[in-house]
C-alpha cells in the first residue's frame, strides 16, 4: 500500500482553455498507483482517462507525481486514486470505488441539494473534483484583513452554521448556510462578540446515521459534523450554490470569513483530527486514508483500529506522514481561507504515540507550534479524550517550548462555577482559584490566565437554561443511551423548563445571571454557547449530536428576552470590556490586585466578595470592580 498523502491538482499555467495540473502522492517502492480521472470530452459522453504511474518517471524519492495537460478546461474534472488494485488474467485492473483525495478542495456526490437526503438509490459516495481555480486563487477579499486580536482580548461565541439561521423565524434569505450567517452578524456585534468558533464545517456525511426519531419516525442525522469526510472541503450543504457547482462552498465560506473580519470578528474552526468519518457505521461508500496507508494515518493495535475518541478510527497524529498531512490542512485554512485559529476536538489523542500512551513532547505538537506559516494562528485544545484518566490533560496539555502557544478549554472552571453557584459545599476556595485565572493549572509551564478558555456550557452538554431546569439528562429522542450523567445541575424544584413559573422562574433566571456574571468577571478568555444569551432549551437533552431542529436558534425567543436575559448578557460583557485592563489579563491575580472582603473560606455558604485593584503600592491603588458571586436568592 502507498503511504503518505495526495495533493490535488493546482494548475501552473493557462493556455486559452487548456490547463495543466500536478497531482502528488507520497508512496513507497513497489506500490502501483492508478489515478482514474473521469471527464467528459467534447461530443464524447462518458469518456474517462486512466493513468498508471511508473517509477522512476512518476516517482521522486517517496513522492509519486503526475502532471496532466489538457486542451480544455479541467474545471469540474472528477478524479480518484486506485492504489494497488487487483488485476485480471489479462493484467487489467479490477477497479472498485476510487480512493478520495485526502487534500481535495471540493467534492461531488448525490444528495448535495437536500440536508440528510435519504432514498433507496441515494448514497453518499463522493468523488474529488477539480474546482474552478478562480474560487481558489481569485477571490476578492476587498482589502479586508483579520482583526488580529490578542488571545486575552477574545470573547468567543461557539455556534453551528446550520443552527444559527435555519429556523424560519431567522428571516434570512439563505437559512442554515454560510451566507445566512452573515445576515446575523449585527446580533453578534450587539452582544459584544469578537470571535466565533464554528462547529465543524469540513465536509461530512450527515445522512450516515441509521436510527430514526422515536416520535416522528424521520431519520436522525450526524448533525454536529464530527465525522469528517474531506478535510480541505467546506461543507456543501452549508452553501447556497452547491446545487449548481461543487466549488460554491469555497467562495461562500470565504465570503463569510471576509464579512466577519470586516466587522471585527475573528474566526476559529472546530477541527476533528482525532478520528475520521471513514467507515463509520460500517458504511463503505467511500474510502480515503485507510486505503492510502492505514498503518501510517491511523493508530492501530495488533492490526485493529484503536478507540481513544469514542468514535473509533483514531488518527495517528504523531506519525510523520499524518503530521505533515494535518499541517498541510491547517495551512490551507489559515493561509488560503484566512481562518484565525483552530479548536482541536479531543486533543489529548493528538499526543498519543504508537503505543497509545500520551507523550509529554509529542512530535506533532512540536511541528505545529514551530511551523513558520502558522505563527499567527490561535491554537485551542479540548484537553481530554475518551481514555480516563491518562487522557485528561487540563492544565497539562503540551503548550510548546519557550513561548507557549496552546490555550485550553478549562473544564475545571466549568465544574467549579456550576458547583459553587448550585450551592455545593466546600467550593469557595476552588471557585476563587478559577476566578483568579487558574494559576495552579497554567502558571507552572509559563502560560497566563488568557490560556484558560473559561466556559460554563458548550455544544455537548446542557444549555444554560437546561442547567437550571433539569437534574438529569433526557436523551430519549436520540434513540440511544448517551451523554454525560454528572452535569452538576439543579432543576430549581421541577424537572422541566416549561413548568417554571413565578418565583421558580425568577430564581432560575437569577442562577443563570450569576453564572454569566461569574464568567465575564473572571480572569481568562471567556467562551459562550450560541443561544445561552436568551436561555435556549433542548428539553434536557445533553447530547444533541444527532438532532436537527432541536439544535436551532430561535430568533423569536431571543427577541422576547431582548430586555431581559439578553440585555443582562450584553451589559455584563460590557462591564468586562470597561475594565479590560483588569480582566483581559496576561498575568494572574495576586494579593496586590485582588482584595478579599472575608476570610471564612471553610463556610458551606457559597458567597464571596472581592475588590479588584490595578496594582502598585497600597496607597495608590485604584479600586475598579466589586465582584460578588453566590447562589441566587
């Protein structure tokens, strides 16, 4: 089998309608490579070309390569690889489904025009496509560049492209798409958001889930997008023009990035390099890395896939071939697509070596932080995977030598805020440590409070409303048992959000306000989840990975809270920005910058009071913010 990765054709010249393109694949001696390129020639329907690569003409070192020159435009050319195919008695290859180009810029497949399209003769079987090169090289950025914020200045808003505008009450022209998202930028600006973290927008197959909704009978879907199919291809179902040409998603995603940047909002992508969607649910309509070189791209054990991610198919990020492929992907999104940063899903898996153990200095991490083309990019780790306890690396994720690069989702901040405001005993000291920036976690290796991504909710888990409405998860609509059992939540007296009335409603709203205030008045980089600004509920479902409408943002409900929770959210965030010199910090709070107004740290009553100062001699201190957090009531 070949090893390494394939890079799709980028033309070097244009000769009228003629085009020339190069294809490269890292391989090892002895493998036979057959790129099959299916094209339609003028007046000849269904024609195709097949080339068998031969060393040394098509091989230099470990790289196989081919250049194709055509007297017509290559735009729309479908292509794939056949690697070491079996041959017939007459030495002709017995061809199966072509291998997908791991670096394809766009794809084509049936069902692109409808989300979660099902049917007897419909299957997701993508082929790589040569795009219109103007989409790659000639996009008009109109002189707009990234805001270039420092990490400590970010207010991160986690959102799903489809969820944000798919609801009919959004009123946008293209609901559930990149272009639809643009129409709601004013909402983000009104809140004070300056960075969006988009759930996966790389191409994935949402129709792969075989289960059905227990009430409606409709098929569930792979909604969140954590089963990536193609890592250099924007999701086709998020683009309006994908029904007309497969490269529309490239242009529309770039348009979204440009308009967010124009409005002072950075873009961070949630990326899934811990596993792939290849072979998920036993589906084999398409193949990619496993056919290219399974032992070089996947972390194997005794010939079997390992499962450190809960989804199987764990990638071997620290294999040199896999490392270079990931770096190439990140470069494409950072340099060509102008993305500002990446949040790495289940990032602890990226530290694992061939034996499956987490390494203190993983080659992938060293390679990434030292890459000269990615020095400006923000790197955020979800510092755990599904192997306990060695995969839990909060405060211990390798951050890079010298100048630490990696920030982390701080799960300990989340748990401390939930527990403290819920009223769990003995939480005062832990909560105070998190408010001050989590020095116990990030100071030892030279990081600051800004490397703590503080959050209370995220896409996986209870929403802020459900956190104060349910004691336990209610995931029956998933038709499976899944989701976290330990949510550190309380239902305020009744196990549903709709039943909260009068005092109970005001009580749970006060609880939500306390958590919002704790988030924005803590040292660190805050992240909020889309919909929490108005109190969106998922009916107690804390793992909506396979739900569609349940994830949607309700603009009508948001409008109802414009003078309520939304106003409080906006003002609390404004208070943080008013005192950015105290809260958007690169150094930790100390006895010179925080004054505690009590000394009873053993009390079970969760109430703390403090004054923040701007430092310096005591007589010259300038008092700025008085912070009080505790259970509502």
